[in-house]
């Protein structure tokens, strides 16, 4: 038996998922102390309940996707609307270092995948599918490569493996980011740094920001929607270009343009708190909807190898973030927050990375540097670097391609 929900019902259920996640985080010390994002907690609870319904009463739930895409685009637009490029004079070096760290991890990630697959007596391509193709690349990259491997290399179950890895990677990236950052912050006593304003303007004479209002919300939402519409239009117009950028990158880019034009055109300026609120809500609902749709029962056939492959990747990501990302990025509070973000998009996606960092900073203090560097890396550079690394591995003789 199937039960379908329309867009309005799906949105209401997603909100209920967030409420349940918040309830669990408040009452379970492990979740609270390790900064597990509320959408991840609520989404996993719902996915487990959905699996129980499927296996016990043969009831399948399906949800509308009409809202999920716009929510993701709205979130990335707010990231652009919060990115003041005047900070790049100080953050550019950090971005370059972070790009180097991410490139090194992509190589390591694919190496871990290939070695683990060979150890399980699987084709090396399976290792790549469980590594940067799906974990750093996401569902889109995973589907593209899985189709190629299935049709040209006769790799059975490539698509199912790719979708399982990309989906579970989203969860794993949300689960380990908070604990990694919390461990670093507590071990190195970094709490105080998180409360310092990197702009140096948070002194007693700094003017208090006006509160959010209906007017500020309406203006911000209007510009977010304009950037969203423009970003989707640009993505369609550039679909035939040699190098294609996804819609969310165009939305982020338009948001950055509006934000930095506001330095010269005050009428374009938006209330920062309102933009942050829209972004946080969009991110939470997007992640809740993505995790609500998990069909855990479909993973049973590949559960054994999948557990080993993802356990190796999760362990590798956590160790790399704590001992390489944190140290290379400066071994300070911002570096710990970036380490949690790296866990997010190294195993899942950029929204997961931002959810990790938001959970950490809500407890320990803001990190403007991390929220500038990580979104730029996740939105603009990681896919390009990942493509280079994947193609480099596929040229190795052991793949026989």
C-alpha cells in the first residue's frame, strides 16, 4: 500500500521532523554535547520509522519534491547574500590553503576506497563509487559515473551502490562533524576564541543591530526569490556550455553580486539577521526533506560491503579532519569549525557542512572565516578538483578502462 503526500503536507511533515529532532537533542546528552544537527536527528528518526512501516505493514510513504529544490537554492542564495568579498583580502590565503587540504583528501579518499574494495575482492571501480564520486560529488556525480560503469564496464548494481553511498554519506557527514569539532575545541581549549569578532568591531561602542521585522523579512525574501529565479535561468541558458555549473552555484553567485553591490547602493542592503534566518530555515527544511525520503530497506542487499566501505571512509575523514585539516588551517577555533565543515561535504554535501558548522557555532561562538571559506570551497571548487582526481584515478592500469 502506498501513501503519497502533496507539497503542503510534505512541508508540514518536514516541520514536524524538525520539532522531533529538536526534542531529541534537548533530551539526549550525547546528541547535545556533540552538536549533532537537529535536521539529521529528526530525519534519521523518521527514516527508521518509515522503514518499520514498510517492513511490518507494507506501507510506503512518498513525498513531493517540488519544495526541496527551491529550499536548497534559497539556502545557497543566502550564503551569497552574506558573503562580503572585502573579507577575501584576509580570507584568500585561507581559501587557498583549504583548497590544498581538500585536494589532498580527495586523493586519499579515492585511495581508501580502492584499497578497501580490493581487500573485499570487489572491482576497484566499486571503491571509487564509494569514495569521492558519491561522497564528495553527491548524487548527481554518482549517478553519472554509475551509469557509465554499468553500461560500458558491466559493473552490476553500480547505480544502487552509488545512490546508497551518496545518501548515507549525507547522514554520516552530519553525524561526525559536530563530534570532531567538539573534541578539538575541548582538547585545545578553544572556546574563548569563538566569541571574538574577527572584524574587531564588536566592542562596546558597536551599534546594536535593529531587530528583524515583517518589512526586513519581505525585502530579503523578495531578493532571495529574484536571485533564485535568475540563477535557474542562467543555468538553463548555459546548459550547452563546455563547463556547466549547477543552479545553486548561479544562485550563490547572484547573491554575492547583490551583497557586494549593496556596499555602493545602500538601497540593496538587507538585514543580516533576516538573511541568516531565511538561510537557516531553508537549510533545516531541505535536510529534513532529504532524509525523510530515505528508503533504508533498499540497502539490505548491499549492506555488508557497504558497511565496510563507508566505515573506512568515515574513519579516514574524521582522522584527516582532526590531524590535517585542523592543523593546516591554523590550529585555532576557526580551524576547528572548518574541520567540522570538511566532514560535512567530504562525506555528504555543502548544506551538511554548513549545518555542522552552524550547530558548532551556535554553542561555542561565531566563526566568520569558516562561513566564508567553506561555502566558497564547497560551491565553486570541490567539484572541479574532484573531477580531476577521479579522471586521474581512472587512468591507472588497475582499472583497465
